[in-house]
C-alpha cells in the first residue's frame, strides 16, 4: 500500500513539473509552429521575429498552430516605426478577421497592456494613465500575459498593467497570435517567446 502511495505521489509531482515547464514558441531560425494569416510580412532576422507592414497595409496575424487555454506567455518586443501590434489569445480567424482577445502593444499613450475584444465588446480594460509610462518605446520591453480561467493579468517590464475577470474570456478557445495593425508603416521585433501551460 505504501509503495502505491509513493508511486502515486511521484507521478503527481512529475506531472506538475511538466505542466509548469517553460517552452519556447520561437526557434530563432524560422516560422516553424506558426501560421501566416494575410499578406503582411513576417520573417526572421538575427534570431528575432519581425513583423512589418506590406504594400497592402492591411491587418496581418501570425498564429500558433496549436491552441492554448491556460498559460503564462513571456516575450520581449521592440517597436520601430508606428509599433502598433498586439498579442491575441484564445482566438480564431477567418481570413484576417480575428475573433478573440488582444493584449495590446501600441505607441505611447495608446494602452499597451490593456485588453481589447476583437469584433466584440471592444476595450474591456485599459491601463491607468500613470501606468502608460512603463512602455519603453523604441527599446526592448518584457511582456507577460497570464491567462487562467476567467482571469487575465498583463505585466510590462515587471509592472502589473491590468487584471480582469471575465466569464466570456473564460469560455474562449483558440490560438495565440501576433498582430500587424492596418495602416502601414508598422515594424515590431519580437524575441524570447516562451509559454508555460497551467
């Protein structure tokens, strides 16, 4: 009986360890594990993932080929030019019409860290005005998006930007995606994209 209990405990510990392991979403070489949606540019340069507006100046999305429900996503981004982008989660797409939620990445004063519901209710929550200062525009920023059940929390450069509890988000299913906003002139660099499934 004791052996069974010990084996059960060890198995449980092993599963918990595996569930909490950080996994890289970007190999630094190519777009393996990702899908390009739209005609905008996604490419790899010097170990970094680059998104850049194309000639059509439309929305573009690079989505994971796997769906993720509950997770912590950690990445770094550096905005060049306009810098209007975002990180979608629990999302689905038809062409370039994306349904889901976006953790905003935007120019100064335009609510990086806030949560926007695409083709739905619009802005659900924006950072407080005094928290907008945590964005280092034109420099590398560390971004963490924590999605667990009904609750979403974002962190920018170690500072909590927002936290929200929402039943509709809790019911959501789908992939993670990076965005190129419409309008042209956008370029954002990404690196160190890692996920910890919860």
